[in-house]
């Protein structure tokens, strides 16, 4: 961490635990995350590390309303 803070534009400290969580949450699929984190089951990966919300595209013909409306 000290080396990363000294040699890059990072300004906030982090831990190894943070890096593991980032890898788990940024993987393209649950299976990729499972493989990268070396979990025995994809269920463990989903339960602990898959933190990002899944977003779905808006169906054709529907409009997204602004919260200010």
C-alpha cells in the first residue's frame, strides 16, 4: 500500500481485504469472480463479494422519468 500511494495518484489508503473485495465485485461474471477468488462454490462468491447492483436496460418504448418531475 505504501508503495502504491507513493508511486501513483492514489490518495486514500487501502488494505489487502479491500483489493480482494474489488476483484470480486468488478469481475464480469459470478464464475469469473469465483475463479479469481479461488472459492469452492459460486454461492459463496455471490453471498460475500458480488456487491454491485445489476442494472437492466430500459425496455423499448418506455421513458425514464427524472426524479424532479
